[in-house]
C-alpha cells in the first residue's frame, strides 16, 4: 500500500473561507469563487450549449484535477440540471489527493446558499471516502461522481475513460508544481475524447507550452477578477512525435457498443442480479429481472443479517482495492434504507484471537487510515462491543450489518425494472440479434442484452460453462435476543461472527462446507456455530444461554456461496470460448506475445458472479462495472482491478499454463 493519505488540513479566514496548510493556497478566488468557476470552467468549455444539445440517453463526461470543495462539480451539476433534457446524464471524474473531511466540506459549501439543494445531496453521499476509486450516484443515477482519491500521477494512469471536457484546477503552479507537469498532461491527453475541451485559471507560459506539447491547442483568453488572462483549448490529437500509449490486451478491450433498443434481461434476483439491474436502469435501460424462486434474494442473498466486513491486504492487491471501493459504494447505497431494520452502521470488530491474526492487524493499521480501521486493546474492545471479550482487535467504525433482501428489493424497485418470479432460465439462444431465455420449450423473454447473475448456476450456459466457479455451503443460526444480549453494540468476528439483534434475533455464523449439496440446516452445524460464539465471547454466549440451547431445535438457514479461485468476482463481457482459444492459441507458445486478433465477443452477453462471502461489498459496485463495460463509460475501478475481475482472465491463464505444462522437465 501507499502511505496513508490524510484529509485536507485547513485554516479558515475571517470570511469562513478555507485555505490549505500543506500548499499555503486558497481553494477558490477570494473575490468570487462562484463567478470564477462559471467563467473559467463552465463558459470556456461551452458547457451550457453542450448540455442543451444532449439527446435523451446522451451523456457528457467531465474530468477534473483537484476536487477540493466540490465547487466546480456543483456548478457543473447545477448548469446540467438547468439545461439538459430529462434522460441525459452527467458523469464527473475528479482526482483529489487530500479530500476534505465531511465536516469541512459541509462548512465550505455553506458559503454558497444557492447551491444548497445539490450540496445537501452530495453531503448525504459523501461517506466512506477512502483512497482509490470512489463512486457516488446522485440524483437517482442521472449524475455520477467518480472520485479518485490519491496522487494524480498514481490514480489517472489507472483510469479508463473518454473525457469530453477537462477542468485543470488544483492549487497554483507555484504552490503545487507536481500537478502541472508534462507527465500529468500526457494522462489528460490519453483520456481525452476526440474534440475534448480544456480550461484552467492560470495563463503561465510553461503550462501552455506543456499542454500544447501534449496535443492540446491552447490559447490565452481574457480572465476574470484579478486574473488578467486564463487558458482554454481543445484536444487536437496525440502528438506524432510522441509514442502512443500502450493499448489494452485485446481480450480485455472494450466490446463494441450496442446500438438500437436498450432492453436487457438479468437472470438471477440476488445481490449481483439486483445490482446489475439497478445500474442498467439508472442509465435508461428497460430491465426484465428473471428470478426462478417466488421472490428476490431467496438463496445466498437471503440471510437475515450479512456483515459489512473488509478482509483487506496491507499490500494493495486487486482484491483489497476492490473491497475498499466496493465498501464505500455499498455504504453510500445503504443511506437509502431504513436504519436498524434494513441495516445498521454499528461497526465491525475483528478480534485478534491468535498471534498470526494480531500481526496481520498491526500491518493493516499501519497501511490504512484510522477512519477506516484502527486497533483497540481489550478494554477498548469490550467498551465498544458492550460485552465481555478475551481479546482486543481491529475495529471498522463504518462497518455494520445489512439485511440483504432489503437492499435487493430497494434496487429492484428502481424505475425501469420489471421483476418476473418463477422464471427459471435453462437455455439461451441468439436469434436475429436477440438473446432468448428459454425454460424447456417455453420462451420466457428476449432482449439484445443478457446479464448472467445466478451465482454458480451461470455454468449451465455454454458461454460461461468453463468459468471456474465453485459452491461452498454455509449455514447461519438465528438466536433469540435476551435482555442481557441486547447489550451487544457492534458486530464481533473471530472465526465466525455474531451481530447485534435485528427484530429480536441475533444472526450467528457461518459454517463452511465444501462437500455437501444439501441445503437442509443441520444440528451439527448449529452446534458448530454455537462453538464459534463461545470462542468470540464466552460472556455473550452466557447472556444468550447458549449452554442450554438444543442445536436440533434452533432456527437457521443454509445457502451456497459462489466463489472463484482467486476470490475476485467475475464481471464483464463473455466470449465464444472455442473462437477465443483459436484467436489466442499463440499464447501457448509465447505468453509474452500479444496477438492482434479481435476478441470474439458474444455481443450483449455479460456475467456478474463469484462474489463468495463478500457479495454485500463487491456485488453493488460490480453492477456499476458491468454497466460501464456495456455503455462505454468511465470504469468505477482502476483498469488493473477491472481486468483482474474480467471473465477472460481464466481462459488466458489456461492457454499460458498449457504452454508451461508442455515444456520438458
């Protein structure tokens, strides 16, 4: 991991305006921040006319260096709201090394009462903003904000997007020269869409020359206030004398964008399916959500309580990055649900129950900021949990528990989604550009796009039959709350977990069984869960009268988790397996050679599966990732993480390994 980045360190002048201590510079003009933003960024990028010209289903993507107080974003959103037609969308991508704390952002935005309706929406979603990619969905999906939290030269190279207008902001070149370099401007050029515009408040000559050298045609234009001149320009194209950036491997390239009607089938009504449906519907798709049971969230997504638990690595792995970004996204979605019934942000305490776990927790505490996780000694842990504990541990203050069916049902209620229960899809056929979903001889539905989101059941379809998904049976136990157990104030985890009561019951779990295919709850696993409870907290076990409970009389449920070999979800477009092997067969001979063959996509066929026990954290953001692949939008994750989740990763590895296997020993 990179060093932990703090929030912005601010001083406030007598007018209530923030100033950065690190850069000794103001966040906006001392005279009029609003007027400067509107003139320098909105007017110079011709945003009013461009917003007005957007058709229904159209979008504009704005990129920004330096989110700061969010003033530029809010002004752009306000203009978009005033001039864009209903059905158009705004996507704003901004990088920020030192994000303001929630309290500081609220204080800064209070300076502009006219922006309050939009600022309130931003503040309501400005939660769990941690390092990496953080996606905020605003105005019912009409506006998307993707924050890249970290150093610009670390975050922007991982961004996959085509930006229509650039706001080159940040602190002045003399105060923060690292934000005004040829290397950074090359990233802006790499990400610029054809005809992309750009503007900035500075007119410094070397900034203009570096931007020109990156492929922008810059010119000085009259400034505003105390600024005599500013710069604006357009992207003309990648300079001929500069090497073109390396393109993605063809098997990870974006599939062709589908034209025509925007209808989709999503097969599977659990967390992955409902998230996929909601993300597509927010972009104007008409979605038919097909569920084989009598209602949504009937399988692994149907437990009464799931835990928002972040199993992280201190080494910045793809999975760890996915978890931090996914956690933030889910945590923001939960603000739409009813607290204490649908979810509770009570925190999660992972006990340091042995030496190995203690060492792991110390490493994590050094790698991540304390508002995401921090260590508690035994006394602190007991005070936080409200029950007796034998160990301290690692506390995640923004974590908690969720009733997964409530999240599924909220997502499925979004406009544009129609739920069809008792619809089990056994076969897919492609006929005249339409994917047909069949149950035996009965045609259930058809659409140009299908998303397979039925956990391990996706293997019944030919295009996804070879995905290495495996099922792991898990059983939870429901324990009636007692007067004494009501004191439990946070989720506590060791080898298992126990949650504070929801509607008079605690959820305790969960077992792992790699062999059984039987979903009938067993007394043996209830007994095993009670043993997990004893290991978590003998005091809580006593409060719940666990020693007197007969395992065969306990209530619970079992379901199959669906996971992949590398524990990352499988999200993205699918290919013709046989044609893929033929196209990239040369990888068997030379893994370093990249064939130039076009990937044989199965147009309109996608998958979102393999979330294991992390579905609450990874499935909702995977819905956004899937929609971004489908609609050619900025990816909500670093490109490397999106590729690490791509379905084609397994086929590529298999080809390369077949070469290794053939080599003589």
